[in-house]
């Protein structure tokens, strides 16, 4: 599902993603790509003390095979809609 975005990251060296996250889910997983290219992500972690954001960064770092430090939440840290920047 994220192959297109992985290719863009490799070609351009950076990638911006719009995400809609669902904290407190049964498991952590990338669930769907919406029509407007927003990516839905379920997070097992609860939205308390930044745990869900930490889980999101870890999930995206694993999906895109980068270090956690290369995944930044640009906006929406306290919201379900987030803008993420990933660099290589």
C-alpha cells in the first residue's frame, strides 16, 4: 500500500504524508489509503503522554526503513489528523 510513497522517498530524499490516526486500536497497522491520499493508521498505544505519537513514529520508521529521528510530526501532535515529514 505504501510502495508509491517509499519510491518517492527514495527518489526525492524526503516525503510529506497526511495521516488520520486511531489511537487505542486493537493493533498498530497502516489500514487504508483514502481518496484524498490521507493514510489511515491504527495505533495500539493510548493517546496519553505522547505514547500514541511515539508508536506512530516507530511504525512509520519501520514501514519506510528509516531511523525514528528521520520521522517528524510537523503538525497535529495533539490531534488525529497529522502532517508527517520523513527524510533519508
